[in-house]
């Protein structure tokens, strides 16, 4: 049950990010503020098929296409403040 809530959090957080990609530390920090442990968040990401590269998490493009604005709005979360510069600095 708690893992399902964590899955919804991770999915919604990544969905709202530009390019559906977020730095791992951002996901973990916000998730911990929401009451999830880092281990639970990683487990939720794996269950969702999130692509995890070094310090970057990416929502599967197929899953991102399936989500609707209504589903995301029901999660009541704000947009993720990540810039392209942050992503290229971490990946490059």
C-alpha cells in the first residue's frame, strides 16, 4: 500500500519535469519531505520501470504518454524546478 503511494509520487514528479527527467537527489529530497524513505522511492521507481542513470531518473516515454493532466492534478503536486542546464551538467 505504501509502495503504491510512493509509485504515484515518483510517477507524478517525473511526469511534470521537463523531458520527464529529474536528478535523483531532487526526487529523493522531495520524496523524503513527503514522508517516503529513499529505499521506498527507489523500489517504486524500479516497479514503474523508471530508467535510472547515475544521478538521473527518467520516466518511460510510453508511460508518460499514457498519463493525463487529470491524473496528475489529482496528485496535488507542484511542478519540478529542474533546468536543462542542471541535467546536462549531471549527464555530461
